[in-house]
C-alpha cells in the first residue's frame, strides 16, 4: 500500500502592522454566513511544527477584486463559537483517524 505524499497549504498573512505571519491551512468550511479557514501558526523552524496542531485560529474569508481574498477575524461571538465548534469537531476527527493509522 503506497502512502500519499502530503503537501501542506501554506498561507501568508500580513497583519495591520505590516508583519508577515506564516500558517498552514488545516481546513476550510462554508456555511450560510460565509467561508472560513482554520490556520495553524508555523514557526521559523519547520521541524518544530511537525505534527503540532494543538492550537489554530479561525478567520473569515472575504473575496476582493482580482481574485484576491482578505482574511478577517470573526467579531461576532455567536458566529465565532459556531464556526469554531465545527472546526474543532472536524479537526479532532481528521487527526484522530490519522493517529489510528500510525
């Protein structure tokens, strides 16, 4: 049985102060309220990040001109709780099934 080669989706985010932050996109979902991504921060040393998905952030994806997108924090607490719960459940299932395969 051959194992598929995993290639992470890397996202670069520029904050309000112009500083670049690098994340791995763990998952994305679309609800009636919009499109959201769950991102895991990556450190400067990729060896430290391997298998480390203990924390993630959730951002809302807003399409802009020229096929660009902007990622925004979710300001509504109810919306954040709803989307965060979905991601937590999905990621727990995904990573617990991967651990079972090892």
